[in-house]
C-alpha cells in the first residue's frame, strides 16, 4: 500500500515503518521526489499487563510460548512469556512483541545444562576384579593441590611446570604408589582440592579474582585433568577390589571440581566396584571399620577447628570409630597435629610453585603418598613418593 505525499501529492512514496508524530504512533512514508515524510492513520498501542485471562493466555502452554492466536507456536526453552505488546490498527493486529523472562536463575540453568550434558557421557567399560585382596585393608592414594593448568618458569620460580609435566609427573607417581602398596580390598583416591588451577575461561581465582599463571586453554586443562583422574581410577580398579573416590572442592576450582565429580559418577555408573563419596558439601568422610577418614581442602577451616567440625557434622561416624584421620591440603607443605581425638594431616603437593607463591613463601618438599589402614587398628603404614623418585622413573 502506498500513500500520496502530503506535500507534493506524488505517489512515489515508500513505507518506512511506524513513527512517533505529534505524540501519536503513525505509519511514516518517505517521498522519493521531494524527500519529505508523510504520515498515515494513527496506530493505537495496547499493552496487556493485567493477568493472563484478559489476554486469553491463562495456561502453562501459553507461558511456554504456545500462543497460536498470535502466530507463536514454539517452546521457549528456559524462558516464560510474561506479556504481549502489539500495535493495532482497527481490529487487525499487525505486530506482536512477546515479552519473556528467565524461568530460573542463571545458576539453576547452568546446573541443569551440566546435568543434561553429563547424562550423555558414555559409560566406562567394566574392568575385571582382581583375584586376591586383603579384606582388612584400605589404601589411600593422596593427591592434593596439583594445580593442573598452572605455568611455572624455572628462571622465575625455581622449577618448570606446565600441563605436560603435570600429566607426566602425576601419572608416573600414581604408578609408583600403586606398585608399592599392598593388595588392599579397598583403594581410596583422595584428591584434596585445587586439582585445577583456575575455574573458568578467565585465568583467575573464583572468589578473589586474583590473576594466576596459566598454561594452555581452559578446555585443554580440563581434558588433561580428566585424563589424569580417569587413568588413575582405571589403574586402581585393576589393583583393588573396591575403589572409593573423593574429589574435594578447592579454593581454585570451586565449580570445576563439582563438574569433575559429577562426570566421574556418570562415567563409572555401570561399575559397581566404584563409589564416588560426597557431593557439593566441601567436607567428606568415610568409615572403614573402626577407622574414620575425613577430608577437606583446608581453605574454609583452620587446622585447630577441623576436628570439632567433623565431630559435629559426622557425629554418628565419629562416635562409632576409635581411629580418626582428617586430611587437608591448601598450604602445599606437610604438617600434622593430634588434637580432640583425631590426627589432622596436612599433605604436601607434587606441583611446583608459581611465581607469586615462590616469591612469597618457602618452597616445600614435593611428593604424593599412600596410607594403609586396618579396619581394626587404624593407620598401619605410609609410603612417600618424593618428586625426585618420580623424576628418576620418568
């Protein structure tokens, strides 16, 4: 439809769309001859604000985007319709603006997305159970503060470290730890947090936003970390009849540790010999006969207050055991304290120090370790796998 120019009467005009003229909404036409604008009849604006019944949209399908009356027939995933604004000339609707809002918070939507994604992970092949193991024993393999994805330059911090070294050192140290451990019925992988160096595409700590020295890309870091954990679990399933896994939350990998834990649960869903202990709560515990094994990264509680927290949070387990061992990391060096009915052990790390830590703190001896417990007598033995031994066996 064209409109004769209100200035030169030419019919050589082009519709340019709705426009506000003299406080009213009208169609605007531009004349190609005199280049002036002309305006058509007034378009009334009506916005539906008062309830779904007035708009004829009273059901859940309408809120999801199924409104055939206005030509909208689709499921708006993650959104719901809150109202409709439309331009109206006489009785004919000519334009609709469907207004929406998020049905859930962004955190809920992210969790739902991760859950749907993990559901698509194929299940791992079932590994045959070893023929002979000692029913009394549980052997714990401890890895803490690995900081997969960290970059360190020896000229600056005293030692080189990157994704390649992280993978080589960790997988070889696990080989040595398993070789030197008894054939316990239960093998427990205790990953005490800060397994990953940062928690997203930006190489910063998740809470304080501190810039960290990163090697590679976020996706590459995730893939290397997954390889380390999965290969470790596969080796443990060959050695031990049952495998327990703790993936602790650290202050560097608050969200990524949760995702890794969920992934491991899903990936090994068909292997009845494997159990992932705990969830998003950053305190974890397991009972082996008269022995209690508790784990926390160490970033939320100082060592003197950790026993009281576990006694309160895991009261039944605490009361039914005689030997209690609480494991932490976080500070990258070894320390032990026996207090309030438990031995709290702060573990060393296999990782090098990045520049900031190397300049601010003393470097500590690097290692991983195994601890073997009896279900009757508590801790029986320890085996230290020092960094130098690992390097000699690469």
